[in-house]
């Protein structure tokens, strides 16, 4: 049906959009305090960017991407996540030549073909931050702290920070062998996707959504037990940094995250307030992503946060987002001369920064007052032939129903006051 939005998409109507403005402004403000600058990347990218960056063993690349061929026979994909495009822009514009670290934030639409559920849509929106150029775990702690402070500032309380280390390519080799040995007797019971992962990236099996596979990996060797000295030290540094910042956390060895580019730090802010247990915010470190994309060996760390899921979490926490005042002044007119004067006044009030409205439906004066009340006008200015002749207008306070007479020369100053 032409009058139905596609499955997995959702309109944000004027009655709700103020909530989006609220969280968008809050996110931009805290990012500015932390020294992050906004970056905007295209809605679509070359498909290879995500195949190489996100990883061709992930569910995102294998099952969820919106990919098409354009008129130039190029394979194009609507971006399913925000990090790879920002990394691509960093490399393309040689931002690594600037003083490091580089700190970016974004607010972007993303697209994934997956089963719609509470807080998860096929066309969704994501906040995110990225720090490029440093291996120091201070950056990881700062990224986590920003997410923590953002959620706290919004009034969200029942969210738990869970952290893990997914190691590096070197220490993963021993874990990969141990995991394959553990799963070998169960190989035939794995889903087809995980049979492919068994050879290419067995760690991804730990993140499979299949209940059968989840049962099969119970008791499997954990990456955290195979960390090399460097990764172990990094994880210890992260825990110490978070403790120094006063941020409580739980170590969850089962956290893998859904993207192949993660190394060392992986973290999630988890809530149970939107139905099933869900991740409100997740991220981690990715020290080899730039090289995968053809750039220099620049490390990075960041997170992504779904706006739809965030708003659901706020609602479940009983957080009331203040509704903005709709209209400051409504101009009610009677007669053609009053209408001409009202149009002039309408523009003057708007130029002074007031939210002003005037009837455009040819309502009578009673209908105009009803309309002013329905749109939440705080004041109504009444202009008719008598008001024009006497150079005075009546200003009605719509909340108290009190009415005062004001000289036209003083009217704008009075309304602003």
C-alpha cells in the first residue's frame, strides 16, 4: 500500500519529534564538553567498505545489508553502521596527518534488514563517537565515560556497564584453536552460518542468535582466558581507569559484539527495562580497521547508540521530556484591513523571535479563539476595525482569560516582555 510505510520503518510525527530534538541536543552538548567534533558521512558507501571493515562473517554483511547496483554497475550499500564510513573519511582526507588523537561524533540514519522488534527497526538512527590515533586505555575509558554520563544526564538509572576483552590477532590464535577443538564434536549440530564461521572466524559463533548454537557454546573456552601480555595489561589498565573515574562495571566474558573489527576492549550498556534484555549502547576498540580499509596503522575506539532504543529506555524509566511551547502569540483579526495589519504584525513578531500564528482558514472570531486555544497559544492579540481606529489592541492571556488594552506602539514590546 502506498499509504503504509515499509515494514521496519517508522514515521516521527510532529507530536513526537520534540523528544528527538531533546536527546540530539543533549548528545551534541556532552560531545562538545568532551572535545568531540561532528562529522557527517554519506547515507550509502561502496559495498566493499563494509565487507572489509565490518567483516564478511558477520550477520550484518551476510544477511542484513541493503545492497544494490547503481547505474554505473557499482555495488552500493546503505550504511548499516557508523564507524566504517567515519574511518573511510579519516583515511580519504588524510586526517591522520593532523595532531592526534582525532575525536568525532555523529548522528546518522542506518539500515539493516532484520526482524523488527522493540527498539530495533530496519531504518533506524544512531549516535556514535570515534577516537582515532591512540593506543592508551585512557581513550577507551573516556569513550565509556561519555556514554555513561550521557545516559545518567538523561535520567536513565537501570543500565549496567559490562566490559570484556576480545584480544588481538596474536592471542586469538590459541583461543581459536581451543574453540574449534571444543566445537568439533558438535559441528554437525551448528547452523549453516556457524559451520562457515567455524573455519573462518569461530569467535563469531559465540554471538549467533540461534538458540541451538547458543546452547552448543555453553562451557566453551573464553577469549579472556587466552589474552596475551599486552592485551591483559590493556584490560587491567581499562579497569583501573574506570575505577579512577568512579564508574561501576561488570566483567562479562561472553561479550563478543557483532562486528569483526573489534580488538581488545568490548563493552555494552545493558538494560532490562524495554522488555527482553537489550543493549542500549555498545562499542569497543578496533586497532586494525584503518589498515583493512587501505590506510595507515591507526588505532581507534568508539561506540554506537540507537536513538529509537534510547527513547524507549527513557520511556520505560518514566522520564518525561518537556514539551516545548507551541505558540507564543496568536493574532485574531476581523475584517480585511485588520487582516492586512495582522500579516504585517505576524512577520514583525517572528522577526523578534516570537512564535506567532494567524488564522488561514477564514474562521470567524469565535472559531479563531477556539483554534488559538487548541494550538496552545499563550497570548492572543485581537485586531478589528475599532482597534485600528483607536490604535489600541486587546491582548488576552489564554491561561488566565484576563484581557488588557495596549497601545499599538507599545504592543510588540509588551508581547516580548
